[in-house]
C-alpha cells in the first residue's frame, strides 16, 4: 500500500468538479477585466525563487522544495506564481507589447509547510499580474476585482485589508524607526523575529507568534513615515475603493511575507472559518522593483494570488456556479417527435448550442423534472400537431415568454441567444439571400426589412 505524500491531496470527483467550476468562474471574471492566460513551468531555477521571494523570507528559508536535477542544476518547485510569470515576461520580451499586460495564471504551487486544514504542501493558486503600470488606480482596480470575486461568489464576512509599504525612501525611514523601537525589546520577541530584526524588520509585524503582544501593537506605524508621494498614492487607492463601494480596513501591520512588495499591499481574509482562526484567501499588492531585479526593464507591476482550496472551502455549495446548466432542454411529446428531436438535438449541439433531452422520460412530468435538474434556460417542446405544421414552441424559463417558431428558425434563434449571430434582429428568421424565411411575428425593427 502506498499513501499520498504528506501535505498533498487526492482531489476526488466532487471536489474536482467544485475546483474546476471555481476556476472557470474566475477565468470569466478576469476575462471581463481584460486579462489573458499565461502558463509557466512548475520547475523553476532555484536562484529565481530565492532572489525574488528573498533569501530571508519564510518561504525560501523553510518552505521551498529544492533539488538538484540529473544535470546538476538547482531546481525549485514554484512556491508562488509571480516570479515565474515575471521571468516569462522578461525572457519572452512581453514588455515590448502594448502595456499594461494583464495576465492571469492558474496551477499548483509547492511549499513545505506544516500541513493542516487549508494549508497544504501542494495547493492551487489563481493569480493575476498587471505588468507596466504605475497608476494607483490599477492597484485599486485589482483590489476591486478581488473583492468582486468574493461578492459574486456570495461569500459572507470577508474583510478586505489594505496597507501601503510606501516607496523606497518611506520604507527605509520606517525600517530604521522599527530597528530603533525593537532594539531594546528583542528578548521579548520570538526567535524568528530576532533574526528578522537583522534581515528585514518589517517582517516582525507579520509575526504570527507575537501578533497580539503589546510590543507589536505599539510599534511605529508606516503611515507616520510615508513620503508625500506615497501618501497621495495611497489616498487615491482608498478614494477609488470608496467610490466603488468596496468596504475595506486599513491594517497598518499588513506587510505580506514576500520581499518583492512595494507600496500597496492587500489581503482578503475570512474571519473565524470553522469557528477557528481567520484565513487569508487572497493576497497581493504592488511590486515595482521585481522586473528590474530579475534583469528586465524598470516597470511597475501589481497582482494578487487566490488559494483555490481555501476559496472552495468557503463557497456555499448551493451557488449557481456549481449548478449544471444547459441552454435548451428538448421535450418531445410522442414517439414521432422524439425521433425528430434526436436529430434536432444533434444539430443544436453541432452549432455550439448546449442542449439536452431526457431519452428515458416517460411523461411530461419527467421531462420537466429533467429540465429543472439541468437548469435549462429554454424549453423546446413539440408534439404531433406541431410536427405536422413544422413548428416548435420555445419557452424562455427566465422571462416566461413563449414563442412559436418554424423549425428552420430555431438554430438561428438559439445562436443569437448565445451571441453568435449578429445578423438577426431577434426575430429568429433566416436571412438567406434575399428571402426572409419567416412568415409572421416580426416587429418593426426587423433587420430584413421585409416587414416594414
Ligand atoms: P501568498 O502567495 O503567500 O500570498 O498566498 C496567496 C494565497 O495562496 C493565500 O492567501 C492562500 O489562500 C493560498 N495559500 C498559500 N499557502 C498555502 C498553502 N500552504 N496551502 C493552501 N493554500 C495556500
């Protein structure tokens, strides 16, 4: 008997379905905002990960899966998506295209962490990166998009936390102030924080062990060390979020665990999942120095990463994205109509109109039950009488409108519903050549001008 590697998961069918529904949903949302997919390798040069995350970050110090391949190269399984995506941007000179680039990625990440619920050694992330933007409006748009995802998924009690780490000058001043503050309090801090004091004192603020200690709570706040420019930019981010009705809190202790962040940082957190600790579902921010430090041009960037397992854990099973849905349910009345509809079903599918028919249903009740189970948006129904007349009844389940169409009109009508036909005015008629195939039921705006 073999067992799975510690911290990894078999994603069984039901959960695989949930994850892929969430992935498809996320792709749709970011597609609306103009993001394009990029796929990058799981195997990374170790140097890339160490340099981008920072040699002193927890990820690099304790969590990366590093190994030497058979050719003696040091390889790391990617622990996050940003550095590999930015490497691809540089290597493929994507920055020579129209900027900003709006990229999204999805895939498995690997961190050698202590496994527990919502914390695995292999997990999936969905992330976006905007490359070539210096505008704080873009920071706010990225935060808005993350928050919209929670809203559309009907997640309750999520909190958007934002902060700014300021520009280089602000961060240097702040780091010095933190050093000054912590220097005679080191004995009260955990071992990791003692080290962070020397390597990156900002990270002390992120410490989970000392999180609620008086010392941390009274530490200097970044807001008091911000340059005028950083202050003004952060104000824009806040104003935009207010304008878009995105509820947020400013958390002055929020610094994020990776070295590459600059100015705006944010997290979306769910408080008290399973009555326990809060869980960070999404984290991101601006990283203006990363491209340059990896050998590319100087370009501002901003992005976020979602943990898909954590997101799936908090999304209600009953929401729409998990429900099966088809556009058309075909309901034949009688055996002749059934044979006829089998052909029609195939024609609809060939035209990309997703359609279903219950071959086993013995009566109308069972057909309608199948339509409900499939969440069909249109019911297409016909019996002997309609067959003789060459017509079909089409019912829109959302608006409750019903139309009778000639059979030849159906495909065009449905294709128009799926947005593939721009030719028709909505009357559903063919406009083959000069002749309009329909006989009646047109409004004045019919684009075929036959009914004016
Ligand atoms: P990060 O790259 O650390 O900013 O993480 C982004 C998101 O990935 C987090 O908010 C989590 O939702 C998810 N995540 C990070 N580490 C893990 C892990 N070990 N297991 C599962 N999800 C994780």
